[in-house]
């Protein structure tokens, strides 16, 4: 295995992987095959193209285009495909699921078919821990049931199952790695860490979804590349390997680290509910937060007839003493 086709190699993890492999293995030749979607950027590989000019080539192409894939494999006498190419942003998969099914499922099939026809030595699929779905207790094992929850995760699951089907049906020498959240250089600033770091630098609010208590295993991208390298060289054919730190932290903890690193105040944190689901039904709020607060305060000022009898009743006074007495220094529990 010395001549790789790295699909999606102009994206975040792919470009880090190409640089890592060319630096580590002097005998390797790498062809990056990439459609250059909004997430694929040649500047991610600019230094690679200069430093490894004799051992690196770039082909612009779509993994859904079988003829173009086969032509690239033949022209560069590729023996191994490492497939990073995918639509990757969960939030976008809620806006345009079709693009995810096309690239992440159909595109994977096209690559597998080409690998089978040309008798490649290895097909390696870059997958994600999102295929396991929500993990409430313990940790996901490679043998766990797959319960994807977003169109992105469902498409990646479809891709994985097709890879395994090619192994079972034709003995194609495949391996799969399932990584947790990668972070590091060249990540498109739609993913949370680069989004928050860049917002903070511009003193813009950091929109934390919900209560910020969702847990993620944020791993450094080079650790992920080393894991893929280990599976390519030492992994068993037909097997799946999870890659992550094994640690987790909440989004709010992550956000505080970003702010502390950049010397920015925690006042930039904004807890934000994602209301796009309801907005899809045509709903939108008519009041801003400030308008809602002002309107409400005014109503109480103008409607004493309504709340004074409630607050002067014995039931209310007892409740108030119980709940706030200690804190405010009034009531029976002082
Ligand atoms: P990215 O969005 O930064 O890059 C994706 C790359 O794929 C881009 O260069 C894009 O141009 C290319 N691409 C998209 N559709 C294509 C098509 N039809 N044909 C050819 N190229 C196409 O993604 P990333 O974060 O680097 O993720 C790479 C892979 O790793 C994906 O398969 C993703 O599912 C997986 N993964 C990502 C993470 C993460 O945290 N980012 C974690 C685990 C697994
Ligand atoms: O787990 C691996 C997956 O990690 C990869 O397969 C995906 O390709 C990659 O995008 C990533 O998915 P996530 O949905 O976990 O990543 P994202 O950076 O979009 O969000 C991380 C967490 O941060 C998630 O709980 C949602 C939250 N979030 C995200 C954004 C963009 C916010 O609170 N605010 C935001 O603005």
C-alpha cells in the first residue's frame, strides 16, 4: 500500500491526513480527489503541493462520478482508497438532506464499485461516532446497534453498511474507522469550536444550543490521523475501529476554554434554542426578548387588581416564606 487516492482530501481532516502521511512515509504517493464543495479548499493543501510536489497530485472530481473515479485510479495506479469525502455538517443536513444521501451513501457505493472492479488492495471508510446515536450510559462499542438521529448520521450509517456489504459479498478488503468530534487547523467555521473561536475574536456572541450540557469527545485532528494510520497498517480486514480520546466534556465547558484561551469574557456566551423546527411550520416570534419583558412589566403595573389579592393571600405568603425566606432573610425558616 503506497499509492493512495484520498477522497475529500481538500477538507478539514483529509488535508491534515495527507500532510501527516506524506511527512511520515517517504515512499507514499497521494492523489487528492475532491469536488471542492464549500468545505473543500485548495489553500488547505497549498504547503503540501509545494513541499511534496513529486509525491502529490490533485484531481477535481465528484465521488458520485464513476467514470472520473476510475480514470483517476487508473492514471495514478492507485492501490488504496481512503474516503473522507462527505457532506459533514449536521445542521446543514436538516436543511438539505438530499445532498447527504447523494454523497455519503451513493458516492460511497460508487467508490466501492470502482475498488472492486480494479481489484484494489484496500478500501478505507472514514466514518463517525454519530452512527451510534445518543449515548446515555457507558460508551459505544464497534458492535453496538446503529441508531442514527440526523440525516447526516443516517447517511453515514448507510455508507458504512454498504462498505460492510462489499466485504461480505465480494470479499473487498475494507476497514472502517469511526471518529468522535475532530478539532484543529483548517476546520470550516460552521463547526462549533472554530465558529466560537472566530466569533469570540470579533467580540460576537457565542450561540450555545439549549442548556449547553450536551457532551462531546473533542479530539485533536492529528490524533485521529494517527488512528487511521494505525488501522491502515495494522487493522484487520472487515473490522471497524472507534477513534476518540475516551473523554467527554459539555459544550459549555468547551466554550469556556475557548474564551479563556482567547482572553475573552464569558459574557459573550449566549444560550440559544434552535427554533428552526417550528419555523419550518411558518412560525416566527413577534416580540424580541426586550420587547416581551417591557410589555409584561407594563401589564403588571397597569393591572394591580389582578395580582394584589393573590400576593396578599395566606397560601401565597406561606409558599413565599418557604421558597425565598432563607435567601431573603424573611419568613419562618430564617
Ligand atoms: P469537511 O466538510 O471539512 O470536508 C469534506 C470534503 O469532502 C471537502 O473537501 C469537500 O469538497 C469534499 N466532498 C464533499 N462532497 C464530495 C463529493 N461528492 N465528491 C468529492 N469530494 C466531495 O469534512 P471533515 O470534517 O474533514 O470530515 C471528513 C470525513 O470525516 C467525513 O467523512 C466525515 O463524515 C468524517 N468525520 C468527521 C468528523 C469531524 O468532527 N469533523 C468526525 C468523525 C468523522
Ligand atoms: O461526532 C462526530 C461528528 O462531529 C462528525 O461526524 C460531524 O461531521 C461533525 O460535524 C461533528 O458533529 P457535531 O454536530 O457534534 O458538531 P458541531 O460542531 O456542529 O456541534 C458540536 C456541539 O455543539 C453540538 O452539541 C451542537 C453544539 N453547537 C453547535 C453549533 C454549530 C452549539 O451549541 N452551537 C453552535 O452554533
